């Protein structure tokens, strides 16, 4: 919406570009999660950067992108969790 306003629009975006998927019901600890390493983005060698205007950072292939997405902590799930009530709130 901010980009639309910046470009002179009203900031009203009604079009849905991707289906909204509800988060999975399972939320818990995955045993290998702490050992998952970040997927490194391919980078051009410094010698070639000095001699051309080629792109410095590359893109991940499909398999690398899937592996990187498995590191997601699903921070959006905290919005679905019922807040804990304290003694004075009942």
C-alpha cells in the first residue's frame, strides 16, 4: 500500500495476489532446528566484480530456497495463541 501511495495511488489494494494459507496446527520443537545452518547466497568473485558490472549477489535455486524456508520460526503463530490469563484477570 505504501508503494502504491508513493506512486500516486490511493493505497487501496483489493487484489489478492496469493492465497492466504492458515498456519499449520502443529507447533512444537523440532529436534534438528538448532543445527540448521543458513543457506549462503551465491556471490561473485571479487576479481570479477572489479572488472565488470555483473550482479554481486546471485539467487538461490529451488532446493536451497526450500532448505532456507525450513529455518522459519513461524513468528506469525504467536498471533493465534490464546494469551495466558493471570489470577486477577478471571
